[in-house]
């Protein structure tokens, strides 16, 4: 090796006069044998560089728009405008008061002061009543539950079931703050679960194809319209007792909650029987379903609040 001559700086020669590919896999050594190139060991000529690849991908921009909570008024169906909710009651109340004054003075049934007092009362009642109607929350029906091919008679019964379930859910919402003991919370949760299962059955094509007089449809209507609301009434009274009484009276109220919950479980077994029958294509009469519930109440040694 001569002075000033660095072999590492020499251009290597492999006989083809080309520079070697710096990304090519290393030549196999005699000791290790040939190595199969792995994917990605060598960039292809058309493969983009990292800088160009950044230009091809989606541009990362911050999300635009507003985030609303699920309970926000901006989510869901828009409500009535303030002009309707406030202006309409004022207009109706004013018209009712004016009409009362005109009628009272025109017929000369009373003096001006009594007529004005009556007009003020009628106007206030009209204003308050119309305000309650216009500001009441609008209940929305789920159109996906009932198909377009449901017979009219069956549709009417199923809509009554859904309406009753929605009313019971509103009552549960009002009762939740009073559920200060685990037994009360369990009862309300079981009612909620039962309503969900009834709605699921109403939404099934098999049930929608039945006649309105079939045992399954009639039993579900009885549960949604009578049995469950009566048990919720009893639970509501019991929750009031729990907040008022102590000692043995409080324990009796807790025992009543336990009885109500067991009765709800019997109703849930009745719904489960209807679910099995719907899946199996079996239809039973109302008397068969009622006898099933009566037998289960007897097996549980319960004196049911509901009249099956």
C-alpha cells in the first residue's frame, strides 16, 4: 500500500462498470450460506421516498364543527320555536279574556268589575293550559319497530303496547331519584329490562304477522298496559314509605319491594315463553299464557298484585 492511497476511497469494480446499489443485500458469506432477501430490503426504482409519500397521504387537519352532549337540544329532533311556545299561549289567553269581557258586558249579566275578574281568570286558565300543551315534550315513535305490512288491527294493538311502554319509562325516570336503596334500584332495573324485551317482541316480524286476538299479542298488551303499570304503582308507593318510615315499617316496605321484584320476574318468564314460542313458530291462547303465570305465581308462593 502506497502512501496517500486509501483503498476504501477506490471505486470498486465488479466488471460491469456500475456503482453498487447501497441498498442491495449483503453478499452471503461462505460460512452462513445464501440469504433470501426480505421484502423491503431494496427500494424499487418507482417507490416513493419518505418525503414524497408524505405528499400523497391524507392531509392531517384538525376536526371542524361542534361537539354536543347526548342531552343537548342541538341533537335530535328540533323543538318548537320560542314564538310558538310563548307567543301562542299569550295570544290564546288574551283572546279568551277579551271574549269573556265582550260576552259579559254585552249580556249585562254582571257589572264591569266581576266581568273583568272573570276575564282575568279565564285568560289565565287558557294561557296556562295552552302553555302546558305546547311545551310538553313530544313523544316520538320508532318507525323501525313496526313494518309497513303489519295489518291495521294488529298495528293498533302494537302501537298501544309501545305507547304504554313509553309512558312507563317516563315514570321510571321520575322514580329513579327516589331509589335510595339497592332493592329499589333492582326493581326499577327489572322493569326497564322487561319493557325492553316487550318492545323487542313487538318489533319482530313473527309477532307482527299474528292476529290482534292471538294469545301472544293479547298477553303482551296486558303486561304493558296493566300488569307492569300496576306493579310500578305499588313500587312508587313503597318508595314513598321508605322515605317516611323507620324500623319495622321500613322493613315491611323492603319486603314489599322484594315481592314486587319476584312478580316482575314471573312476568319476565312469561315473556320468555312467548319468545320461545315465536322462535319455534308456536301460537298459544291467552288462557294458556294466563295459566302459565298463575302457576308460576303459585310456585313462588306469591300473592300477586295483578289480576291475571
